[in-house]
C-alpha cells in the first residue's frame, strides 16, 4: 500500500525535526565540554599565579641576606647599631620573618679545638617563655650542619627550626659572611675566610598568609624534596582541604620548585562544580538549532524569490559597469588597446587613436603591431609582429603620420577564456620627458643668468682636470664679484638685479674665448676657467674684462648705475686636481682685490692665503657678538598679502634682520650670514632674534596676525631649542598661534630626523611652520610628506621668471597643486610687478610677498 504524499511529507518533517533535535543535543554537549575546558584553562592560569607567588616569597631570604654579606668589607664589620637597624627594617617589612641573627666566628682555642660560632646579635618578633635560644643557638647541631653545607657548596643552606615558630612549620636559612666579601672559589678557601653568618627564621604559615585568601577553593600541599636520604626531613608546610576525588570534577596541578636552597614539591587541587559550566550557553546551544530549523523553510522560499531579483539587478549592474568602463576608457589620457588571441585589434580608446594616428574604424581587425609599431628605446630594436612585450617597456611609437613619440608600454592578458587576447596600455611620455629635461637643465644651470651653477661648474672643472691629467694642463681659474648688485636690488628691486646679472652674463659670454668654462657661483659671483692660457695671456683677458665692467652702465626704470667688479685669479699648473683648493685660492684673490678698492685685479700667490684667511676669520665673529650684545641687530618686517578668500583675514609679516655696524652703516644678512654659519654662531643669532621678535609681538595685537621667524639648520640641530622657545614664549606672554617658523628646504633635509622632532614638538604647542625656498631642490616633493608644515614658500626665482619662462610657470603651478593636495597654504616670494601678482592670484596662490607689495620696514610693520 503506497503512502500518501501528505504522510510522506509528514514523515520527512518528523525525521527532519528528529535530526534537528539530535543535532541540538550534540551541540549542547559540545558547548558544555568547551565551557568545562575553558574553566580548566582559567584555573590552570590561577595555579600558575599561586606558584609564581610562592616562588617570589621563597626567594626573599637570599635577596635579603646577599647584600648584607657583601657589605662587610665596606662597613669593616657590623656594629650593634647597624644590625639593630637592619633587624628593625626586616621585622617591620616582612611579617613572616620571626628571627634575625648574626653568628660571629669563634676562633679555635688552645689545644686544637675547632672553631665554631657564637651568637653576636639576635632580634626576634616575639619572645616566648622558655624558648629563648641564647648561646645555645651557636651550638645547635642543625645550625652547625647548615654552616658546613653552606661552606661546602658556596650557597645558602636551610635547616628545620626547633623553636620560635609555634607549630614548627618554619625553617631557618644561613648565609656565610667572608672576610673580603663575595664567595671564595673553593670550599677550603671558604672555610678559611668566613668570619660569621647571617641567619633568618621564617614562619611558613605567615609566608603563606594571603596566598589561599586570594585564591579560595584551592587545596595546597607543599613538601620538601630530599636529594640525600641521610638529611633530616624538613616538611615545610601542608595545608589541605577536603576534596572529593573525581577525574571529571577535580583539577590537580603539581610542580617541583627549585629555588636556591629550596627543593619543593607543590600540589594544587581544586574541585570543579556546576560553576564550571555556563548554563546560558548550553541552553542557547540547544535552542538555537531548533530556532534556525523553524525558520529554514521560510528563508529558503524567500531566497528563491530574491534570487530572481538579484540576477536581474546584477545584469543591470553589469551593463552599467560596462557603460562606465567605456566612458572611462574614452576619458583616459593613456591609450588602451585590446586584441584577440591572434593579436588583432578589437577596440581602441580615443587616446590610442590620437597616439597611433589610426581611426578606430580602420584599426579594427588590423594586427596590433601594425597599428602600434614599437622600437625599443635603449637598443633600437623593432618589436616582432607576432608578440607583444611583457611588463613595462620604454619604446618609441611611430605613428601613422611618421611622428616618433616616446611611450611606456604595458601589456596584460585578458581574463576571457573564450577569446583570449591582451590589453595594451600606451602612456605618452612627451610631457614627462620635457619636464625631466627642464629639471635636469635647472639642476645644472642658474635660473637667472642661464649660466652653469656652482655644482655644475665644479663637476665640469673636475672633468677637465681628469681629461688633461696626463697632458701639460694649463689654465687660469678666475672669480669676478659684481660691486653694485646689492645697491641695485635695494634701489630698483630684485627684478632689476636679475636683469643686471643677465647683462653681465651676456658680456662675459661675448668677451671670453669659446673654450672658456663660465658659471655663476653665487649671488654676485661669477667664475670661469681659461684653459690653455698662460699668465700673460690670461692677464690681458682679465684687464679687458675689468675695463669693460668698469665702463658698463645699467639703466633700469630711470636709475643709473655704474657697475664695477673685483677680479681674482689663480694660475692652474699641470697635474693640479684639488678643485676646492683652487676655488678657495680664486676666492682669496677676489677678496684681496676687493680690499684694494673697486675695479681691481689680483693674481693669487702663496702669500695671499694666510692674509685673506686672517682678515676673514677675525672680523665677523667679533662683530656679530658685539652687535648682539649692543642690540645692533635690527628687526624689519615685510608684509605677505593674502590673495585668496580662504587666506583672509589672516595677515602675515616676516621678520627680517639687518646689522648696524659701529660706524652707522647698515648691512644685510648676505654680508654676515655665511660667516655666522661657518663659525657656528647661527644658534646664538637665532635665539637673539627669537627673543627680540617675541618682545615685539607681545604688544597688543589682533589674533588674526601671524609673524614668521627664520630658523637655520644649526638651530634645527639644537636639542634645547624647543625648551628655549617655550620659555621665551611664556616670559613675553605671546600666544603660540601668532608665531610661524620658516625653515629652508636644504636645512631641513640636512637635519631631517632632528628637524622632524623639533617641528612635531612645537606644532603640538600651537606653533606653525613654513617650508622656505620650496622647489630649489630636486627632492622637494619627496621630502614634503616627511616634513609637516603649514605653508610652502615658493622659490623666488620661479616667481620672477614665470611671466617669461614656461618651465617656471609650470613649476609654480605644480607646487600650488601639491600644496593644495596636502592641505597647505602657499606663499610666493619676489613679487616685483602687478602682472606677476595677477598671474599668482589666478593660479590660486594664497599669499604674495615682494617689493611690489611693500619693502621691509623697521619695527612692527603691522602698526605702519
């Protein structure tokens, strides 16, 4: 008889419920077992804590007696007052110590009697009637055996106590004391040199106080292990509670402890009752499967309905993703080409069409190598048509119109098992190459004059020496200092000074021989090498240059300046390779030419070095110290005008310094800053400026004004700078948010780790930081993420040249973009005209500073 479908379904449902019930019972049993196991692990950790506590207390006697035994040579023995003080401290701080005694060695008597011990000092916690040991302690057999064992082994020894502890659950420990302190190497020496022994009596019941109180429910048994059967048994302590024996309900933990002179066997036992189980978790483990099964049918049907909805939504998402991917490919600047398994083009984005010169309709189904003909850039080899390169490849792409484009190629297989193929990404490197070439050019050339800079000049000079080393190398190394550059900058502005430098560079390029190596070495210094020139021929060239520079007139914006120069030279002989020595000699000759008056020429001789060095080194350090002492370091302020709405209403002023000479002449930092750095005076000078600046800021002022103070690399290396700044801040009552410290990029990189620590410490107090001359180094962007700052000051040469140089304009825009990405404000230096100001405002620069906006003024410029 066939069962009806309803009965079959009912039977299946009953079987399912039975299976769910069995599963719930099994799960509850597993949870109960895991709960018991967890309880056992917790109690095992508690047992470890009891053992560690016991071990730390058992080791206290050695920790107390070892320093006392070592002090005897220092104290020249022990006085009664010293022992009494020690005993008072021990008995007060360690309640389980009942006796503290010192047993002095008794010298052998006449007749050959052996030496023994006599009781020299004893202190007790309590004195029980009829239990005072007196002199019998020194004659106690257990004490004598303990002393022999200590002398034989060189360690502390223990013995059963016969008094002082009420129930005998205690022991005494003995520590020999030697004549010279420490422990002699062998037993005969120890027997010969010991002078006495310290003794402690320990009440083991008191030692255990608090141990079982903090760990209720534990039964503890402690027995001594006897390595020698002839030794007197010493049962330290036994404390046990009634425990029902059962493998399932009881936890037993045993350990042998060997601590100095103690060899103990410890047994810990604990009864595990129903508390070891967590009934809530067991109940949940039983109910949860049944509840899950009850909702299983409903969830299953809901999932079936949702599956259809999800599949439809997935199809819509795939279509949307495909559409977005196509839009992304069309907007990418990099070219993207996909191929089939035969490397024929299946798709191209617009960027790939522009680079290759192929329209999409004509490129489809064409070989990829025909659409993208590639030549390896380093080897010049043409890539094969039947394969594409793996990984990244620098190559030349020859477009359909014949243009060679530098590109970077990367290929990857498509994840499509049916059609196969690859995806080719073509990146146009023309813009990067142009920027790299521009950066490489600016790394070796001066941005104002277009000549080589000092680093490039020294490198080319070394190359010339290396190339001419084996020949009769001869030449004249010269240095020219322009006399009126500082006057032009102060009177007509830095833009006029730049024009003067360019005119001087053009004059030198025009008048010097074609094989001369010319460079700008510093702010007003030019250097050149006349290879192959003897002294007479070189002297004629230098005299002609001197006369031309003396007659040179510079006429910027209605001003008239007569330009002169001081020229120094040194003759280069065959085999000369010390570049630094030759440059120093040329600098010395130029210095002496300047000392002789304007428009002079001096040829270096061996006697010049000592004279110039003496004049340089003895002058500026003394003047700087006197100027700081006599308050002749004058503070000027220059405005930084906010250009953007985000920058307002915050106004910024930069503190600048001038030095007033004793005769009243005022000189700028270019005259003395190099000497201050050379003689390590920058820390003292920076501290002087910080103190003067804080005193100026402390006058009543708006909180919307920020003042910047320059810090040198030497100050960044000063570990005490932060403390000084905070002390002066509190002394003058200045708010930290009013102060911003400017640090140059090169100074920060030279002391990167210390600079980071100093900046972090002061920023936490509320100070702000600006990275000055940003962009002057090629590593600016790389180090920016390691130097926390609030402002970036763009290098002034970039700002002055941005109207005429595309490279300078791009660099300024790049710096502004990077600063905006890092959340920093930008400050443009050397703004000399309204056109530059408007261009900076359009780019998004936050602040501008320069002669067009205001010259430095003495005192508080914000009050003017």
